[in-house]
C-alpha cells in the first residue's frame, strides 16, 4: 500500500515538472486531487535542488561552510518565494481572480521544484568553473580575480535559472487564468528579496 502510494506520488511529481501548466490546471479544475505526499515531494525537490547547489558555493572553505551555504541558500530562496505569496493571492482576489489559495501555492511550488532541478543540472557547470578554472589559472590570477570568476558564474546561473522560473510561473498562471495580468510585480519582489537575503547571509562571501 505504501509502495503504491509512493510510486503514485513520484509519478505526479514527475508530471508536475514535465507539464507544470497541465498539472496545476487539473488541480484548479478539480479534475485531480493531489495527496499530501505529492505536495511534500514537490517541496523536497525544491529543497534538494537549492541545498545541493548551495553546498557547491562552499567548496574550498571546509565542510562547515559547505553545509551552512547549502542551508542558507535554501532558506533564502524559500523566503523570497513565500513572503510575497499571500500578497499575490490577496491582490489577485481583489482584482477578480477566482484562484484558490491552494492553487496559487501550487503554482509557486511547482515553479520552485522546477527551479530546484534546474539548479542541480547547473552544478557541473558551477563545479567546473569553481574548481578547474581557478586551479588552472591560479599562477596567473590573484585570489581576488579567481573569486570574481566564481561570482560571475554564480550570478550567471542564478540569472538563467531565475528567468526560466519566471517564464514557468507566468505560463502556469496564464494557463490557470488566461485573462489575468502577468505577475511581474511578484517576480520583481522575489528578485529583490532574494538578492537582499543572499547578501545578508553572505552567500557570495569567500
């Protein structure tokens, strides 16, 4: 029984990551009722992705820094997406939206899960530039210059993944309510809050 439930939940998570618009739309139209395990699976996917990438940001600084940056990146990303989410639901409701709070939450959760996997896929790129490049050019560049290379790679990855997540979220919201306005202000708030938390938590400090 448990094994069947687990397989079903994992299958739903896979569908959510491959077809986020259809996945959220089925919930909104009450064509599917997702169990708590499905929601948990989506959340754990997002946590796994951000924590894995965050841990690579501490490479070369010891195991404590690796674990700390993994946790801090997960916390920063989670706060950036969750803090303005109630405002998105309230303002959309005032504007005539018929989306339930759970549907709005599901749209954000699917997007962050997708982003988590995108960060995992970016780990080899980050690893190469963080380890191989500084090691090869260490005799030619100062440590400061090597850190700038790593910083640039991180910013490039976060920018690329962030823009892709924004596109996924907009597509999901558009599928749920085709006539609704693009949630640009919400995405801008996520970027501002996330950037501030990254700086506050010292994620780019070496």
